[in-house]
């Protein structure tokens, strides 16, 4: 699960991470209220209006604006709220901005005394531990920094038993070239950020930029958090922060049926049991001349209800020209899935796109007979190779 | 010899009396696996499926000399179950459970490594040495005995590969489902290494997917040790979009190096016979073994 910037900042703040203060707003009036409150609380006379969507590169798309007066706060909020924000990460269709963060300006004072850093914490899969990644090159695309100047990316691995040690936090601050108060504040910043990472079961916390202000404070100006979905049961208050507007409505619908569904932009829908086989089936569709319209893993408990729900979700996509059902029956019996297909077909009524059904494994023969005798107009296959050929054939027809 | 499990393995089931544990323990017994008992805290001293139930893994080991455990414990308690098995001296721990928090697995992984035992999974279909022992949830009938080893992150794709191998007139020595989570006990390279050193395995099928660097690591190891046995490889997720989790918690493209294309390129450079289509895994293996593909 992903969070908005304002939610991420609220979370890390609880663990003592200093943040650029701000208040989320979903109307222009609320934005003005927020700006007034920030002025009263922090003394700021300048505000930053930031679109709250689950995508990076917001500034590039016009989703982040500075306002130097209340009139400007109104003007910028009006412009950003309700806009369709297109960034390098949203895709061409963009994302509707429903919420903005009105934040204090932290870029005051002598510009030569300020410095932007990059700090993130994530799980290192090969070393099986947490790693702090940091760089003096903050405020820009870190992938680009890693590519052009890899020597400027530093990593600090955290021993799972010992945890983050003070010498490690000091090492980070030294490597970032800090001294005096800024050094002390960075040491505290790193240990607080790691504490928050651990406590909320995050899979990624990224602070970019992490700002050294002109008065030597260290502040998270932006924050991105991805959470470990498997651990959400331990954090109901965080799970409640989920913003369904940021997710594809068909994916949300699929989730209600316990289907693991991801919407893609191809022309062949697919329904498969098992994530690996589902990805492999998508690849096969591509090799057969089509392009996958979705990823759908019906899991190990496929039955008539889940199959019907899967059908309806796939058919709601007008781009779908054919559907491939690929089930390798193990614990799941093929005849049960076949019955599900027959029932779903009858319940839904006429399905206009060709359907290719490939059932293999436990009771595959019974299943094939069931489908053949049902009178349904489906193309039936037993080998994966045959299914691929059928995909190719129906797309040509 | 096969690897990890064989007819001599004494297997216990953790989460024995639960729905999943009962169902699969029954299936394993029918297959002929030497299931010697199970563990369900609080039900020790009773019998289930004609086998003794113990309160702790330590009790089970003491009374049955079990050396293999298979875990069907819910995700919130599964890391604890793994560590209990390791502490009790179980040599091969197979964890089927899907959905264990990453933080719990970081702790469990270290705990298991410190005790020198082998963990397979979690979020995996288990291990099968056909004709000897099935310690997993795979459909046993698909796996016929033979001399091809399989290493795979995915369950149903393992069945698919095994089925194709059998239809190509070959069979399986041991199939190892290593699991699709970001943190797993046995890496692709470690599983491949077991099969490379196994006298009863002539060739290996290595099935990976997007995310992480395990396939590249395995490929480089295979090359550095002189490509001792032929390997056929497939990577699922060539059409997967970046940044999305494709079902498996670990199947997510994070950068340029963990895409299917990047992994396949590295594997091919290391002398692995990489197939583009999952439909030709079996026939490619057959061609490699008969010398049609050099």
C-alpha cells in the first residue's frame, strides 16, 4: 500500500522526524484556513501548494506551486485542486488531484547555507536486511544520480539483531559533509527515521529532498512511504489511510472478490491460477501476437463465484478482444473450474469475445468433456502450446 | 540420492490439525511421504490422521526423530513456527505460508542461518522427490521420476514445467519450489547448487520471475563453476509493468536490473538455454539433452 505525502509526513513526525509542516485540504476555503493556521503556528509568510497524488515528479507537471500571499494561495489552490496532473510517473492519462498539501516555506534565509540531501530506507533483498541509502545529491531523480555518479550514492546496512547503531547514524552525517548543529540534527533525523520505518512495517521510506536549512535544521521536505501489505494487519490505523481514489476501480472491485487483479492496456484478457503461471501466460499472449489486458490470479480456491467475478471484471474492459483461461489444476480441480466457466457463461448471458480455455492437471479430461458438452462456444486446449496457437488464431479472425 | 527430501525423511507438520495442515498432510500420506506426526500447541497427546500430535516441535523431534518439517501456520505466527523448528534441530524446514511480514522474515532468516539448518520458502509449493517424498502442496501425479531437477519461484509454473518434462519423455529428480517472497530461506543459486552436486540429476530447469537479483546470481555461479550440467531457464513477467506487485510479494520490477529482459540476457550470457515461451520448457530440455540444441 502507498501513502500520500501528507500522510507519510504525519507518520514519521510521530517518531520524531522533523518535517516541513503542512495541512492537507480538499477545498480552496480549507486551503486558505490551512495557510492562516500555518502562519500563526510557524510564522511563515510563504506557502507551498502541493498536489497529493500517488506519483512522483509532481513539480514537473505543475502540481507544486509557491504562494507568497493569501491571494496567491487562493489562486494556486484553485489551479491545482481538480486539475488532471500528468507527471513522468502517472502515464499519459494523468491523475485527478482531489487533495492538496498547504505547507510552510522552509527555503528561507541565506541560500548558500542550505543543502538538499537524499535519504531512503528499504529492504535489501539479497542481504536480507534493511539498508539506508543516502546521497549529497538531493532534490533530483535518484535513479539518474545512481546512473551518472554512482560514487555519490552511499549505503549503510543494518544488522537485523543489533539494529541501527549510533556510529552508523554518525557515519551517514559525516559522509553528507555535515558538522556542528546540522551534524547532530542529522544523526537524530536518521535514527528517528529508522525507528519509524521499523515501527510501521514500511517497505520503503524515501525523503527527497531532505533539507539542511539555513539555520542548520534537518527537515523532511517530501516523504514517500510504501508499506508491507503483509504487515498491515498489525497497523489498522495505517490501513485506514488507504485512498481508493488512487487505485484502478476494477482492481478495487476485484479485491472485494479476493482476486489478485492488475489492469493493463492490452487486448487479450486472462484468468490464471498462480502468480507465476499468470505472468507466464501474459508473456505467452504477447508471443502469440496479442497483448495482455490484465494480470489475474484466481488463486488456489478458484470456484464458480470467483470465475464469474473474474469474467465480469475482464469483460468490463472494452479493449478486450479475447479471453484466455489457463488453469493448471493441482489442489484446484479442473472440473470445478470448468463448471464455474459454464455457470458464469450462462449467468452473464452472451459473451461476444472468443474464449480460449486451457485446463490441465487434476481432472482435466472431465473438465474438457464438461465444456465440450455444455454447448458453449469456447476454444478448448490442453497443452499450453495449443492455447498459444489458439490466441494467435482468434486474433487473426 | 536426490536432494533435501527422500523416502528416509521423517516429516512433521506444523499446524497439523488446521484445515490446510490436515488436508495436505492427508495428501502427503497418500503420496507415501513418511509423515511421523505433527505439532499444534495445546493439542499435544492427541492423535490426528493416526499420527501423534505434539505441543512443541522439540517434543515431536524427541519422540519421532523428525528431521523435516512442513509449516501450514497462519502468516502472523509463521515466522515463530520457522524459528521453533530451527531451535528444535529440524534440518529441512519447508514453509508453505503466504503473507508473512517482511520484518518477521528478516528475523527468522537470521535465526535459521545461525543454527545451520535449511529453510525452503516461505510462500512456496514445497519440495518433491518423486516416488519418495512429497513435502509440499503440489499435485503428486504430475511429477514422474527421472533425472531433471527443477528450481522455481512459482507453484503452478513448477507443475507446468514438470508436466512438460514428463510429456517430453523425461522425469524429475527433485523439484524445489523456493517461493515468491522478497526474503526466502534458500536462493535460486543455493537450490541450483544442490542439484548440480546431486548424482541423480543430469540437467536443471530454472524458473524465475521479475524482481530481485537471484537468477542473475545463480547464472553467474553456474558459469563460474564451469556449466557442469545443462540448464534451461525461463523468466516470467516479460510483459509486467514496472513498480507493480504481480501477485507474489517479491515479483516487482524495481530498476533496470530486475526486469525479465535483463535477467534473461544475463542467463543467456552465462550459458543457460533461455526460452521465451513457457510452452516450450519441456521440449527445449529434451532437445538440449539429445544434442539438437548445443
